[in-house]
C-alpha cells in the first residue's frame, strides 16, 4: 500500500509542480513539491528501497526539467545517499528531529540540483545569494511537509485516541 501511495503522491506533486509551481511562489521562492515524495520515500523506507524510489522520482522529474537529462536523478539519488544516515530512528516521537531532517533533505537536494545544473547544463552558478533563496525554498518545502504530515496523522488517528497508546482509548483514559 505504501508503494501505491508513494506512486500517487509522486504523480500529484510532479503534476502540481508543472502546472502551478510559479503560481504558488511566495516572495520569489517556488515550492519544491518534487522533494515531498522524496522525503516521504526516505521516511517510509530507510534502506535501499528509499534510494531506489528517490532515483525513480528523480527520473520522472528529469522529464519535466528543462536541463540535461539525468541531472535531477543524480541530485536526488546523491541526496538520498547523503541524508539517509542522518534519518532519525523510528522510535523518535519528536516532530522537531523529523522536521530538521526533512529540511536537510530538501535543502541538500536543492543545492545539489542547482549545483549540478550549473556544472553540467551551463546554468546559473550557485552563489551566496542563491543559497539564501534555496534555504527559503527548503523552509517552504519543510513547512508543507509538516502540514501534510499533521493532516495525515489527523486522518489516520480516530477521534479521542491518544497517540501515546496507539489509538487505544482504554489505555489512554487509565494512563
């Protein structure tokens, strides 16, 4: 089921990025919607499956990118390989640790993507000023990740259930 959900999320995020990415821009920073399924894949699969999924997402993103084919796939795969070891453990319940990690994934991916595009496709160079803009885009993407994660938890958690006791109301009342 996770694979189907990830496939649908990838399609929706890439289609939204292509259709209305510039319309959703805030202060010149476009939302990095392509990185949302990458974060989802690495969150669900902390092993080689996550890297394979990110490579497939990068390959699909290459079809929408205007640069040289393969650059986005390389950037996404390198990002997954670099940040997977920084992923918080499954039992970490702190949203802060996961949010920082999501920001690191998106920020690293954006810097690698723009850097590789500047080297391989003769795109604009990555400068200190552009790093600030990329950090803003990564923050934008992190906020969207947190909002979608909160929405998903609200949908999957029954009313009145306690997240501490895996939705068991009896344990929640007695604890």
